[in-house]
C-alpha cells in the first residue's frame, strides 16, 4: 500500500488561512479532492493523510467532513488550541472521530520559540498521549532544541517532524540542522517526514542538492521512521507531483526501504486501520 502522508485541501472563501495571500498566486485558489485524485491514480497512491492548514477548530471540522466523504483520505491531522483551559477535553472529543489521527499546532508561525515548553501546554500533550494521537511538529531548525526537550518531558508522545524541520537547502546550511535533528533521532522514537524539501531548495534544484539532506535523515531515522509525503499543493510552488515521486525513487533506491517509507511506516505512525 502506498500512502501520501502529508497533503492539504482548502477553500479560500472560508477565510481562515492567514498565510495564504494573493502573493502566492499558484496556491491562491481552492484545492479539493477532485484536484488531487488524478495524481494519486497516476502514481498508484492508495490513500493520504490530510493535514491542517489553518489554526482554527472550524477548519479541523471542515477536513473531517471531507474525510468522511472521501475514501482515499485515510486520516486527518487537525488543529486545536493547546493553550485553552479546555484543551484536554477538546482533544478527547476530537479523538472520537475515527479519521482524526493527529494534531498540529502551527509552531513555525508562533513568535515565541519556546512556546511548546510552556507548562500550561502539558495537559494537551498528555491528552494526546491518552488519546493515542500523533503530534505533527511543524518546526524550523531553530526549534529543534526545544522539540528535543519536549520529547524528553513526554517520552510516550508519538511525534513526527514535518518536512525534515525545513532545513535551509537553498542557503546550503547543513551542520547545525544536521546535528540537532540527529540528536532527536537518537534520543527519541520520533519519526520524520520526507516532504516539503523541494520548497526549501533553490529554484530548479537538482537531486544532488537534496541528496545530503535525505541521506542524513535516512542515516539517523532509518527506513523504519521516515514517512513520505507530497506536501501537495504547496509542492506545486517548486515542482509537480510526478517530479517529487521521481526524485524520491532516485534518492531511495532500496526497494524495501522505499516501500516502508511510502506505505507501512505511515500506517504505524498514524495508527491507520487497514483491512
């Protein structure tokens, strides 16, 4: 089974995508299941994990409704306010939906780099553990030290680092990111998403530009804790779905490893029920 573990849908008229402005012209339109389905069929992708793109509970309900109506959406990573006094109850309620598999605060957009370490958020993280949900860590390289501390505080929290923590591939910055993400891989059971890397690279990036970053993730997380995602439609800012599939095949030549990264690892990470 092949799974795209990171994709988005949105409708502009909903009005809660603060980051999505007309300056992002290729993305500034609606993207819905009928737009993605042809790509999935062409490349033999059996299902997806649909990930939030707005920090609102309303969008989470919107995505869960799509999932209910769309067989290829196997799971939803939603959003809830971790700082709310009702956070633990809210998480328990959301977890009752059979397709809610995780939650994602939009940490990259939060001004306080230490936000995730706030004591008042601990009940939300513990509620995620109790509900058996996955924490999608939308972080940048500067957050990796804090994420390492968070995972040390909550060792039972199932976590996946989105987009490899968005290394600055265009700026060829490697060492600091490489050291910090390797420590997380060695000290925790965190997974990492092989996604979103093309949009962090320079325009017309080559396989050689991405190779050291992918090789580093593969070395430290191994083929058992990497999961593949397209980050579609954000991907389209850099390349097509087909090109990202081809680049993945070129960078991960071992067939058993590629099968795990494009399939069974996502099932394990997100506890996706597969008949």
